[in-house]
């Protein structure tokens, strides 16, 4: 074999297979490891790395050995692939629809955005439940970090793949609207843009209007929910007062009956 031709194709393919197998072994090991509660992570990681070294998966063992213990919010996010897979898939589908429709189909984008928000809230609640079951506090900060990580993973293909298999290795920041939808960042030139930029600027304005409309609708929905809750509470108080009044009336009627019986006996 001459140096200029390099290694034969069979050797290259063998190397590719070896690398792919090592990565698959590492991925499977990650999925096993991130199912373990954070308090047991270090012991499980060391045991798993030793197991991989013993089975001669040196690359996978090195990948596992250098992992840091996940935070409680990250661990909870990784449990969603195991305990809330359908909701997780619906969330990623909604983000994908939002990305595809946000400029071409405003109505479809609004529906996708609502679906994305509903699924996101459901996933955050399920992650909170996982935290509570494992003995961790589900604080407001933990909710925010869970939500940010889900949104950050949904905006990136590789992170989304890791999320669906429960092997995210780090918390993520929530992306901006442009990153989440895949929209191109637009720049308006001061002093007048060239004519070919006008459609892009119009799209940007339309996008901002849609975002503002969604925010206003969410605010209206929140106020309506709050008003409904107040009405229900007021109705409950009214029912309670009516029940007490009925009890008092029944008590008065019983006393009147007892008084009549007593009068009747004395008359005889």
C-alpha cells in the first residue's frame, strides 16, 4: 500500500464501525446513568465506567468517567423521556410546526404556539412531580430552569435528540423567539433600506405584531381565569351561606314542633 493512497477502504470502514459502536455504547451508558437520582450519580458513574473498561469499551468508559453529576432540574428533564414520552414528542412536534409556519401561516403559527405552551407547562409539571418523588424541592427557580432547558433543547437538533433519549448532559438557556422558530435574524439599515430588504422588514414587523397579539391574548386568558376563579369562590360562599340558613331554619322548625308537642301535653 502506497502512502499517497492512504489506508484501504476496509480499514476505514472498520474504524468507522468501531467509533460508531463506541458512541452507541456511550449513549446507552448515558441513558442508564441519567436514570439514576443525582444523590446516587457519582457511585453509579464510577461503577458504570469500571464496567465499560472491563468490557474493553475504553472510549465509552472515558466519556462516562468525566461526566459531572447533573443538577436536580437537569435530572428531572431527562426523566421526561422515560415517564412522559408522548407529551415530550407533542412538545417537540409543536415547536417544529411553529418553526415551519411562523412566517408563511400566521394562524397555524398561533395554534402551534398555543400547543407548544400547553405541552411545555405539562412537561414542567411532570418534571416537578419527578423532583418531588425523588425528595427534591420544586422551587420557582427549578421550574424556570426546567422550562429553559426544554426550550433550549427543542431549538437544537442534537440537543433535541439527546432530550428524547434522556441523556442531556447540561442545562440550557431558553432561546429567543428567532432561534426557537428558526427565523433569520433581520437587520434594518438606518436612513432607509434597499428595496430588496422591504419584504424582510415587513415580515419582521408582522412577527412582532403576532408576538404582541399572543402576549395580549395570554394576558386576557389569565385575567379571565382569575375572574372565573373569583366567581366560583363567590358562588361557593353563597352556597355555604344558603346551607347554613337552611340548617338554622330546620333547627327553628324542630324547636317549634317540640314546643307545640309540649303545649299539647300540658293541655291534656
